[in-house]
C-alpha cells in the first residue's frame, strides 16, 4: 500500500498572490472571493495520481479553513489531516479515536499553552484575536512576529511547546503535535505502508524526514540531509506540478 501525504498551501494549491500563470482553476472561496488556485496541469495530474495511490492532505489549517477547498470538481480526498495532524477527517467527519489520541498526546502541554494564551492576549502588537485551533494549538498574527517569538521562548517551557512563525503568523504548538507524528502514527497502524510526502515549509520538515520519499523546494535542502530519498524542486518551479508528474511516471 502506498499513500501521499501532502501539504496544501504553496505545495498543492497557491494563493491569489502567487503568479502560477493563466492556466489555473480556483479551488478555494472565502467571503465570495476566489483566494486559492491550482494549475490546470496539476489538477489533471492529480486526477491520474489519485487513481494509483491514496492522496491525503496534511495541513496546519483548521477544519473550517480546509472545508473551503475543493481540489477537483468531482472529487474530494476521503481522508485529510487538519490542525498539523491532530484531526483526521474521514469523508468529511472527524474521526473520534484519532482526535482523542491527539488530545492525550498534547495533555502535558496544557499548562504551557494556557501561559502562552495569556501572553499572546497581552501582546500589544497583535493583529488578530488569539485563536485556539480545534482545541490543539494557538494562533495569531503580530506586526513584530520575531520579537514576539523571542518573548514567548524566554518564558515558555520549550520541552512542551514550540513557537513557529510563518510571515506575520505566530503559532504556539505542542511539541508532540507535528506532521512527523502523523507519519509515525500511520506506521503504527500499517507497518508495511510506503509513504510519499510533499511540503514547502518548516512545518512540513518532520513529515518529510519521516516519510519514505520527500518532495520539497530547494530551500529546505539543509533540513533534509538525513532523507536519502528526495526530489528537490528549484526556485521558480511549481512543487505541485513537479511532484505529481514524478509520481505519475514512477508509481
């Protein structure tokens, strides 16, 4: 059995701010606007690849954010991991056993998360209300994200939580809530499975390292020195097209 664990944003789909050419289709709507797209070539390849292996999105998005996306007109993935792998959707419904296991795995971080929430709410340069994503981690935006990270890391128990940045976005995440943990939990259930993984950011690195084969942009090369099976995509190329085309011809 083989499956593809793939990040979504800037891996399989792209925001309206990214120029992916005119041959594109919108795949996400928000407040009446088209905000995310796939190239037509990527959609065509995805249709072929999904017939050869199980394609499973693995995203830091919340359930609500994921449910805005329609990757293909006549198909949605039967399985999808939300909230950095803490939530598993099966045919659109939360799988309760996986979610309870996730809550159990992050229980030791509860005190640090509560402390982080207080600090985030006191942060005067905050651009968004503090959000607890699906009961698993904290998220906000700041005009001085690096400064906020340093403040948080100086106080929080970094054995329990980590502070991650993505532009202005600031996440306080339990150390046990990673996409790499998703790979390990799948292997516990299906030891013989072969896992392909694709991702573009540091959030994806644990998943890319734990998979049997990794697709990533060249900017992550230094993080993947221990991963012998990898396909690195040069800057300017679209990870989605390169990854799906490789799978189409190698499975």
